[in-house]
């Protein structure tokens, strides 16, 4: 379970760094630069490791339909929607909304992999989710008339992200490297974002040095460490369970948002955190019984 805590503490920093980076560049352009750079790094690493590109291209051609879905859903749609919404909502609120991911992932996993949701698993999932509702409502009151579009965009990002990880798992189970999958998705997804930005933004950077720092940091932490760590853990956990474990993320996001961005949260998060851990434990025990989780 320590690997899950590490995974989502890293995930939380993604929201904080991205919110910081938006102070210096327009949102879609920021995503495009980040993804293209990360994709180049990951793909270059895979070419060097495989001593050539021939075998990688063969695998890409063989499963091109899945890779297209990775490019569009896993990267482009997820991050364009998420980063644009992040200009209007706090990093903590964005992280909270991602707690809808388990419901979406459970539905996709049921149809794609035939993963069965027992009553205990649903109880664990709902317990984890319900523990966050009071804190969310108290800390971030919802003004529908003023903020509906950012939340709808974040919801779109949540659905797209959950589906994207299902496709990643399918490719991992086919024998593809998570590094290569993410590298292809990020590079071409970044190109799509850059094309979108060229029609909608001016590519204005208000301060070059902080912008470069933000891009490099988010590429290192999010694109290289988090994405590939997540892909690695898909060998041992289901996509649904990893989404459920994502209930841990808002707590780390709240702490980082408070320290680096001056965002506020209540200490009721501590109680919510304990309830979340109970729900996570219930869900995890059922995954073990069903044989969906491999012992490391």
C-alpha cells in the first residue's frame, strides 16, 4: 500500500505545479509544450533501450487503433479539458472532482475486462467517495450559474482519463511497455494540443524562466515519474482499484495547495482521510479475494 501513497502524493503535485505554470502561459499551449517534450524524452529512451525503432513501429502498427485512443482520450482530451478548467477552479477542487474516476473506471472495466463489482467493493467505493462530500461542499461551495463550465470540462477530463487508463491497461496486457505507450500518446497528443492552441491562443509567455521551470518540473514529476509508475502498477492492480486509491490524492493536493498556492482547507480532511482509508481497505480485500490483484 505504500506504493499507492507514493503514487498519489506524486499525483497531487501535478495539480499544484500545473496551477503554478498557468501564471506564465496560456493553458493549451502549456499542455502542448509539456506533452511534446515529455513524449520526445520517453520515445527517445525507448529507441535507445531497444537499439532501434523497428520493433517499436511494428507494435505500434499492430495495435494502431488502441494507440489512437491513447493519443486522443488518454492525453489530448483529458489534459486540454483539465488545464482549461484549472484556470477557473482551485487545484484542490480539480483534484476532488477526479474522485469520480472509480465509478467510470469500474464501468469501463466491467465491459472491457469483465471485472465483477461485489457488494463489498461497491460499499468500499461509496464509503471512500462519501467521506469527501462534506469537505468538498464546505470548502468549495458550488455556484452553478458562475462555474458550471469549468466543472463540466473537468468532468469530461475525468471520464476521458478513466477510459484512457483502461486502454493503457489493455496495451500493457498485450506486452507493450508503459513507457512507450505514454511516450507515443504524449508526443502526438501534444501535437494535437499545439494545433488547437494555434487556432485559439496567442502563445504568449509572460515570464520565460518560470515558465521553463514549470514545464521541466511537471514533465519530470507528472509525465515521466507518475505516468510510468502508474503504468507499472497496472501489472499488479486493476484500473478500477487504482482509481479508488485516487481518493488519497485530494489530501496531498490540499496540503501542497496550502503550502505553495495559499489555498485553504479544513482539518476535517483528516477525518475524511481515515474514512477513505477504511473504504480503500475494504475494496482492496475484495480485489484480493477475486484474484484481480497480484501479490508483489
